[in-house]
C-alpha cells in the first residue's frame, strides 16, 4: 500500500502521517510519498511498482476527514 499527498503541503503531510503510522501498527506494508513531485508522476510510479492500493490525500479529503482510494489499474 502507498499513501500519497497531492503536494508537499505541511497540512496534508500532517494528515497523512497518522494514517501511515496506524497502518504500520496493524502490520500493513505501507510506504508514503509526501514529495512535491507532480501527482500524475506519483500515480505512474505506483502503477509501475504494481502497488495494489494507493491512498490519496488532498485538500478536499482533508476537509472531509477522508481519503481517496485507487486500486492498481482500476482507477478511483
């Protein structure tokens, strides 16, 4: 599993870090990408690495207290 933020905004990173910690605490293999890399490049990288589930955190997700889920080659 991979957790992505839309950009390197501190508020998004602060929302993503507890999610990553909770997943790891529950023995889920997870990594995170909080970089300023363009979002499409992050998704493309995850697809190339065959990451099955990607959790995306953006501004609207933060406001709603949610995350968007993308499955490998399946879209949102």
